[in-house]
C-alpha cells in the first residue's frame, strides 16, 4: 500500500440506445466541515455506450461520501433524481492502490464514472485510465418533475420534436427498442453476473504471458500481467466482452484478440453453471499458429464447451532472441 492519491475526474455516460441529459450532479463530502464538492456539468444528450466514461473537465481531490444526480431519459421521456451515500471504505482502499505498469511506473485511480440506465438505474465505477475499471455500486433513483425549459433554456424546438430527433438519430435504435423495450436489464443484473474462473493461454506459462487485457460486460476492465496473472487466478469476474493478449514463444511476440458474442458467452457459462455450480472454470484460449485463429473452450472438471466464435492471432516482428 502507498499513501492515498487523490486527483480524479468525474464522468457521465449512458447506454447507446438510452440517451440521457443531466440537469444536476455532484460528488461531495456531504455536510462535513470540509464540505468538498465536485460538480457534474449539465450535459447531453449522452449515449456513448455502456461503461464509457464521458469524462468532465472538473476535478476532485477528496474521497467523496455522497452522490447527488438528476437527469432526463430521452427513451422514457422521464426525469430522475437521487441522493446516495457512497461506499467510502471501498473507495479509500482503491485510491491507495497503485497499478504497476510494465515499465515500473505507478498509476492510480483517476476517474469516477457514472452511467444512467432505464427506470432510474445508476452504475458507478472507479477507473485507472486504460488499465483497470472496478464496479463500486449500483443505485436506484426515483422519478421526479423538472422544468424542460431549464434543461434547454435556449431551445426553440418543441420538446417532443427534439426527443424524436435525438432518438431517430441513433443508428439501429428503433429496431433495438422494438426488440428489447425499455428495461433496466441487462445493465442491472444480467451483465453483473459473476463466475469464478480464470483466463489462460494454452501451453503458455504466466512468466511467458506479457499481458491479458479484459473488458467485461458489467463495465469493468482489467490488465493482468506479472503477479496480476497469478492474483487473478480463479477470481470471480463478470463475463468478458473483449480480450486482447500478448505472449512470447520461441523468441517471437504473439498477440491474440477475441470479441465474444453476447448471446453465446452467456449461454456457454449458463450451461456450465447448470452442471457445475459450485466449482471454478477455465476459459482457455488456444492459438493455432498455422491457421492464425484462436479457439476458445470453457472447462470445468469433466465438461468442456467449445465456442463457435473464433479469435484472431498475429505476431510482431520482434525476435526476443536477437
């Protein structure tokens, strides 16, 4: 552990098909004597995608204890507002943690990211830009009333016309909403389902693995290298959305990449859980150096499930033997 590092920026965003616009927001220490506060700007429409940061220009140098936030949901034509007490002990622990990069430099948690989703849901993450994002909490706001003219005071367009314009401008939006409707899922619980498993590259030892970078469906991400690979062994995780990994073999640096299909990975883990609900799994990446494909297999005890989806394999021009 190191001395606590406090220099962070807040962020606001929302899933692609559920744009929002904030009318108020702040991280603060509440009514304490120091009464520190970091405002979240009135912004929108925001729909950069689930888990994205939408970082603000404002900064904070304290451990926030409270989140106040209000927003307008375009897909629902509703306003939401909530005041929430934050898990400060968990946040303090993370603020003290340093991520050691491969060059030896330290990186600290430097952003607090909020995403709003349908029916008043709020997700909060802490992030070390580009290397690690950790889910902190989910909150439930309440529907409220607000003056549209205060939200867009200079707008001449009618509210209903502007809402339609925003929603029509989202590519694939109408088809998605027709199929899925307006629901807090999968953001509230489905994406947050966690399993105890590890990610390995077939026939590649941890010492030969340069790193595995995982982006998860629940908005988290992790960069595992060195001791981090060992520490993540059979750690509970959400399901991966994207993996990028590098290793060296016979003096050559190889890299692989997998974009998982949402339906397939949830079905595969669900099938495995039906048989083995109380044990750990291995998500094994099998590089084929001839076909330049990466096959994926989920393994637990006597059961193996092979994914239909393939990953891609490549190699750099670096020869470590030279």
